C-alpha cells in the first residue's frame, strides 16, 4: 500500500536557525497537505498544495510540491520557540479518498 | 468554525472488552476518518467513510470496525480490546476531494489504555 516517509524524525535547532523537513510518498499524490501538532494537541492544517512544482509561502514557512507529485518539503526560516511541534505531511493517492500521513518530524527549538 | 468532538479524552478498558469510540462533527462533512497515533509511527489510518453507511478500510483495520448511521457521527468499535490497541485515537472530518482545499479537521483525541 501507499507509504509516506518523512525525514528527519527529530530535529533540534537553536532559535534563529533554519529547519527543513522532507516528505516522500511511494505513490503519486492528488495533493499534499501539511499539518502541525503542538505537544499535547491535535494536528492542525497548515496548507494544501495541488500543482506539480507548486511553491507556497506563509510568513517564515515555505512549502514545495515536487514535479512528480511524490515528494514535498517544508522549510522554516529563522525558527522561533513557537515553531515547536511535530510536522506531518499527508496526501491521498490519486483517485482515492484515503489521506495517508507521513511519519512526522518532531522539531525542538532551543532558546 | 468546524468542531469535531470525541466523546472521551481518556479511557481505560480491560482486555477482551468491547469498546466504542464516538466522534461527532458539526459541519456537514461527507468524509470522516479514524486514525491511531503511536510514537515514531505517525498517524495510521484505520477506517474512513465518504458517506452515510459507506466505509473503507485504511491501512490497519484488523481488530476494528466502524459505523456511520448518520452523517455527523462516526463510531470506531474495538470488538475485543487487546493491549496492542493501547494508543491515541484521532477522529477527523473533511469535505470531499472535489471541494478544492479540503483540510482534515481533527478532534482532541481519545487516549485509550487497555490493561
């Protein structure tokens, strides 16, 4: 079945450093979504990318969808302590409703 | 604002018990999902439903069943709870894929412990 892997699994950064997490699917995705889960909370939707090669920005966050629609990345510029949490990518295989989540990257920001 | 409500935040059950986890959403969403979340494994899809009385298996349906008799309610049933079903269970809902941007809205989760 479809598998979605994320690397790294954990990342510790100093406040102000940049951070990137990578997401790779074994199948082509209709779209890719990114979620953030704060410690003790539930995943909260950040953004959805649909087009091949699409790049979207939200303030310090930059999201990219690969040309083959099988990979994606989230880059945070100049991390802040409020960025702490686990970041998940998720997407449905083309033609299905099944949203499969990646394994997540847990970000810790040291002040 | 979409609200997805899970009936219990914490639940402790004994091995062999039948367990019902309830989820209700108030936004008339067609799609509903049940995931379990375990450290290092991310969120794994157990079952999802794209309409009333419709259901499809996710990646780990063994030991679980679901019921969707009304659009707003999606129940997860553990027929005979086992210790390896100790986990955080998350319910989510969304509009259908054809709606464009279709975020999943999650409930607060139910932490189930099976002893």
